[in-house]
C-alpha cells in the first residue's frame, strides 16, 4: 500500500459555489446549526450561502478552509501539500464565479483573512449578548386553574394589575387563609396583565419542587438551551436568571408557597431542603430587573416583612363582600333577606370555599332557607378544616371512600381511572351518583379533563387518611389499609413519587416514631401472619401496602411471608428482591422492571388504547396505554425492524423491516402475523389512513406499493424516485403521500391511486424523515444535517427551517398542528411553535439517541423512545417529565479473555464488570462499583491491564492489584469500541464523536487522533503485527490507517449500511466486515476491494472474529454463533443461544469460543467439536425471586420476569 495525501473538498463548476461551501463546512461541522453557532450567524444564512442565494464573505471561506486543514492533524510535509491543494481549489472556485477579490497567493494570507473575519464575528457576538435573547411571546400556564367563572375581587384585581404594570413591582405576595381564592385571583391577574409580558411561567409547589429545579425550568422557558449551557450551582443559575429577567420581561407565578414552609412555630420558616427559596425571593426583590414574581401562600415567608417596600408588596386576601359572595352562590338556590345573607357571610368570614361547603348543607337540609339554617342549634362554625371535619361526618361510606381515592390520586383523574380504583369496591356501580353528590357538596371540583380535590380538601382528606391508617397499624385493626392503596404502583412516576412523599412516607414516619424499627418490622410481620385465614378480597390492598412500606424501610423482604396474598400496587421496579417467595401471590397490579433493549420505533393506535415499540434487537412490544401493562412481546423476524404503525381501527400492528416483508399482527395477541411479500429490499416505511383498509409501503427497491389490508393483495405499485427512496409521509386525512428520494427531491402523490401531483427540489442532503401537519398543506422534513424544513405545498415553497444540534431521527406534529417536536442524535427533544418557528421547549433526560416520538390523541402528552432503553412520557404544556419506563436487557455487552484462557471478564448492564476464573479453583468476582455500566472491554495479558469504556471515558484497571490505574478522557461522545494493540503498547478507541483515538500505554496519553469518517465510528480492529488499524463507521465505509504513517492508507466502500464489526486475518491480507445491511464481506487488502460476500442476511449481525490460526471466522448473527471454514469456504458449525448473541470472544489458541447473549447467559464452547464446556450467568435484577403459580401475570410479563432471573420450580 502507498502513502497518499487525504482527499480534500473539491469544487465542481456544474454544482456551484454553494455546493463547495457545503462540502467545506461538512468536513468540520456536522450540521449548519453547529457552524452557525461557531460563526455567530443564523443557520438560515449558512443555508442561503450553500444554496447560492446570497454571496458569503471571503473571510468565511478562509475560516472554513483553515478549520478543515487543522482538523486533519497531518504531519508537516503532508500539511503543506494539503494547504496548497485547498488554496488552489478555492482560487479556482472564486475565479470561476467571477468574485472580485485580491488573489490569495499564500496560505498565511488566507489565515490572516480568516483571523480578521473571526475577530469581527467575535465583536458581533459581544454586541448581540448585550441586547439579550431574541424570542417570541411564550405563556406556560402549567397547573393554573380555569377562571372563566371568576366573580368579584374587582378592587384586589385592579390593585394587583397596577402593581405589575404601572409600579413595576418585582415581587408580589398574595396571602390568605385556605379557600380564600388566592390561586384563582393570581391567575385572573396574570391573564389581565399577560400582554405586558413576553414570558409567563406558572408553577405550583404542591409537589415540593426544589428551588434549583424551578430556576432551570424558568431558564428553559425564557431561552431554551441544553442543560449544559446553564450553571448547575444554585447561586450561578440564579444570576443567569436575573440577567434574563433584565432583558426579557417575564411574569413568574409560584402557587402554594405554604407547601415548602414548616408547619411548626415560628411560622414562615422553610422546610429542610427548601431554604434556597429565601435566596430566590431576596434576589428577585433586591436586584434590578424588568420582571415580576407572584407568590400565593397561607402564611408569609419569614423574610418577607424585611423585603417589603417600593418593589416588593404583599396583599392579605380577606373574605368576599356580600354582593360578591351572593354572585358566587348564585346557582345554589339560597333564599334570605340582605341581613340574613350578611350574617351568613360574616359567620364564615367571606371564605369562598367555606361558603360553598355550607351552601350545600343549606340547600339539601334546609331547602335553601338561610334563616332556618342560622337558627339551627348545630350551626357549623370555625375555619375550613373544622367545617370539613363536620362535613366528613355527614358523608356516606361511598362518598368517604371516593374522597380518599381522590386524595390518593392527587391529580386530575378521569372517570375511567376512578372506576378502576373502585374495582374491588361494592360501591363501584354508584360512582356517577357519588361524584354528583360530592360535586354538589363542593368537595370535588370538575375540570376539563376530569375531577380533583381543592387543595384545602386534599390536605384535610390526606391527613385524615394518614391518621386513620396509622391508628389501624398501631391497633392491628382492619380498615382503610385494606380498602385503599397508599400508592398506585402503575401510576406515572411523577404521580407515584407525589403519593410516596405525601402519604407513604408521612405514615411511615408516624408509626416509626411510635414503635421504632424493630417493633415496627415485627408488627408488620405479625400483621401479614394474621391475614392467612382471610380471602384475597378480604385482604385487599393491605399486603401491597405493607410491601411498599417495607421497601421504603429498606427491609429484607425475604423475611416476610407474601405467599398466597394479593400484592396489589406493589412496586418492584428498581429493587433486587433476592430469595423473596411470591408463590400463589396475585401480582395483577404490581409493577416490575421491564425487559427490553434499545428502542428504535414507536407507534400508538388512533384511539390511544395501545402503545407499541420496536427494539434494536428485532423485538416488538405492545402495552396497554392506560397503565402501561405489557400485553405481548415477540421477535418480529424482520432481521431488523425499520417501521411500525397501527391500523386505523387499532386491530392490527403493522411492522416492516430488512427482510423486505410486511407483517400484520393482531393487537390483542401478537401471534401468527399475516405476511405481505413483494418488495425485494428492506421496507423503510409503512402507513395507513385512519378510515382506510389500504396500506402503503415504501422500500429501498425504489417501489411504493398500495396493498389491500384484508386480502393482502398488492393493488398498485410504482417507482417514485430513480435513485431510490429514503422516506415517506402520509397526511392525516390519507389523501396525500409525500416521498423523498436520494435524488434530493420530494414528490407529492394524491388520491386513492396515488397519482403524481408535484415535485419539490430540496437543494439539501436527501430528506430522511417526512411528516405532514394535520393541515395537509404543510410538510416537514429533515436530512443528515439536522435542520428541519417546513414547506407550503400549495405555494410549493420553503416556509422556514428550524436548526438542530445534530441529525434528527423523528418529527411529529401535535394533533392541532400548533407544535412540532423533533429529536435525534444529540439526546434532546425540541418543541417548536409552527406559526412563529420559535423554540419553546428543550427536553432533556434521555442518555442516548432519541429515535422516535409520538403525541397522544389530545396532544397533552408526548412519548419518546431512545437507544438508552427507555420510553419516556412528557407533559406537552410544561415540558415536564411525567414517567420513565426503563428497560433492562441483562445482556452481556462485552467479553475479554486472557491469553491463557484462565480469566474471563464480562461487562453487563447496570452492574459492575465481572471477573471469572475459568481454571480450577473456579470462582467469580465483581469488580468495584466504579465499573458499573461498562460497555466495552479489552484486556492485555502481559501488562494485566483491563480497559473499560463508560460513555465518553475509558477506565484502566490494574488487574493484579484490582485497582483503578487511570481514566482516559478526550472523546466527546459515547465510545463504541476499544482494543489493545497486540504488543500492548497502545490502546485504540472509536466514538460517536466521529473520531478514533490512539493512546500510549500504560500512562494513557493521546498519541494520534484520526477524524476523517463522516459519521459515527462504530468499530475497530488491529492487525496481528499492530501496524494497521481498521475502523468502520455508520458512513458505510472502512478505513485502513497506517499507525507509523499517521494517515489513512485506503478506504473500502461496498456496504449499503453502517459497519458493525471488523477483524483482520492473521496474515493481514484480508479483512472481514459485518454490516447493518446484513452482509458479511471479505476484503482483499492488496486490491482494496471486497473479494466475496460471505453471508447474506444471516440474521441481526453483532460481531465477527478471525481465529489466530486463520482457519475459522466466527459470526454472531441473531441467536447463533456461526463458524465459517475459511479454507474450505463453507459453514461448519452453528452454536445456538436462547436469546440473541451480543458478544463473542476467541481464545488465543483458537480452540475455545465464548459467547454472551442478551439475557446474560455466557457459553463456553469447544470450537472444533461444538461441545458446550460450561455455562455461566451474569447477575439479573430478579435473581432468585420465586413466582410459582403466581396469578395476575400474562404470558409476556411472566416471560420477562423469568428472563430477568425469576424462578418457577
């Protein structure tokens, strides 16, 4: 092989200067948005440069050229050649376009021009920073109540609006007793003053949000940016917020401040952990800015009196005047003279909630006659809690039960959920009339999306619930503990955590103080024993409540007898219940850790009943959307799923993938799918209109096909794009189909037969994702650069483009078309206002690529799935994370074997790296917890160094001392592969940051960085003598690097998808590669071309290795390890696992093969004979959990538990 200078950007006169600029930019920046941030430009400006719409400054070209050369990291002699070559290309391009400029004769002239341009850019950035963030109007009302029926309080409203608009107050507090209407008044004032503010953020502290988290939410709403853009420390974050409040007029509202104040004397002191709110209020009050914070509270924070003055004011809210109170009770049909009305209102100090409560008593018991009520001996006096206590005594059993359930729910709850809560109650059939009764009594509030309790009623009912259950536990009596769940395990995370904080933990604290740890545990153990004679219905929720109390206490669960008991709402997620026996238990409403890997696709049915995901290891999973109960999980047999969707009636889940087939699964069972065959290459998209029986599919074979879903017959087929299809999108009404091709065109097809209508030329990279707005005249699309484009299809023109940090994997319009959600490679979800193109939310939480998005039917929630093995649910309005369903695959991610085959290391999921001694005496040892979540392993026998990759860093462990030797840092994204040079002098690593690092050993200094791949670098391999390093990338190429030469010696192209794994032959003449295109290829390195396609579509490929003697090639494909005889060119062995094989490892003598699968099983095989020598298993979350004859689990749930270590004898 010969040394060559690396290829450089090339100018083609036929393509234009813009195409050359795009080529230059892509060598340095993966997206236009990243280049825009670097140069301080709008990303649309760069787009116009690259579309030849406007002429760019010469300094911009010079700065790009300088960056291209710098990132190549060439030796001096090659760098000089590269500089001259690129300079000549730039001169040619400028001359060709007749741009008037002084010729750039030397490279220093170019660098001087670049420096001058960058200095000007820096100055512009500094000037822009002084003017503050540019944004549109954004109002986030959070949990603010509906105040359409607000009455009275005209004077208070006018005063507060004046404080905000004319007096420019910075801090305003509305103080008053519970039930006085503080929250409604604050909302009313904010609505009246909203035109005076660019940003409004409403938040309630009912759930105890920390001050630092509130600051972060405000910063995200004012100027959305990545979390890393904001300081993590409270004081610094507060300073940033104040700076924004100076330049952007904002109204912040914090409701229920009393929730973070101590209930004890002296009043106004903060609960532990909430003291930072005092700093926040002081900073808002005393520092100069143009914004305002409104607080509502039952008591004034301690420091508020000191702060009050010109810019800080408080209003103590008193009761309603007679006329206002009469308006409030106008529909209650009460009768009395003005004097009687005045006396009634005076008795209850004009408290709106108290008046509404007693109004019901007057109406039902005294026929609306105020005089008779006032003359009654048992007239209700006192504060609201006293009134509530007396009201409670009048309630029927069914009314009390429903109030307790509403207190447990702690959020707006739909009728169906309440019905589900009462499933074990004899009063379930009376739900509607009980609700109506409580609504009439003003104890329950009706909201647009359900029912909930007023804050005062919620607090009172919660306290009463805790008091009664605590007494039951102390006395050993049956009651509410048996009839109500303390937490609902299948609720969203945010709700369940609120239930724990408001009910479970206070209850536990009460009985812990009374009994102490030992007596409490003994009491709970005894209580379980006394339940033995009871039926499951009689035990009710008590066993599940006790289980959750014990988990909160971190007790040893194996010491408690839960056999033959209903464990309703027991939360087993994230715990390791070793040796726990749940034989014959009812687990119907318990929740467990889920078993699934990286998620790549998402779908929901139109009626919001089902949610489906596809995993990277070819699994399909369907959940019931209401409670996320898993219905089924099956292998799809697609050799890689590309697309899923539901039929319009929700009866079928449709999947398509690399095998070119389309499968129709019955949603109810997930078995025996109907298969539609016809495509000859992978199917990349499927779609079906809501009311249609016709299914549309698109394939890499270039064809779009229209199928009859019922008969499976292909009704129509056509080639949409000559160069191949890249994406399709179907309008919500099913009338329009958009197709995108590799020809950089979007075509629109219309009508039942999909007749051609028009073409849009994008001028950008090929569009990979398409999505129609509910308004079918607007289409969104995105390509490799990450920018999202919106087109007006009627005018056939680009409306705008939305910048993203990196490549976007999915786009979803909200059901009303007002918002567009985007997500992808940078792990962030962005939500944009479509009309203004304004970024309103940046949602962070995922730890890897976000692969797919979906709104629920009413647009209130957004679902996301990620390669981090999680499904997340977000609240659209606030951007708040509501729930995370975290998968646990339990697989063996990586294996490393010592040269003498004595020591085996394996990295698994959510656990420390495990060391196995395979020679006698056999033993296993878990390395320290610092090795948790290791992804890739490499071991070198001579130095006894173990390398472990974790996200962006590499740990080096001294295995002789079992000590961490050093940590290698340098990569900017997830590390995908690591390998020691055979002589141990170097370690190579490749990453999703597009680079390959070479580190000297044992000290870990970076000696080389290779950065010429155009996408993620996914795999690497050393040659036997260590002179060559092969790297494979998602850009579908393989590069061979000369380590001594510091350069790329050859580039191998032929795979049609990314490279998964590589291995050199021992003689270094050949290279074997496995690709995401399901091909295994052998490359002849002397000719730099592939020799043969070894296997085609053997299954989902994970790894390849070449034995040290050169005879065997081992291929991990699906659940098999395949052994290929290189000399005789044939497949000779098939080693099978129960699950997909994730990793393989050959002994240095080539006699032994070790395989690890996705369920944590490790098998050791004799390579020549295929004999299984030993089977090992990594730790799993439910190792030893016994579920003999447990009921309430469907087949999918039981299979998942067994795969995660549970036992059935």
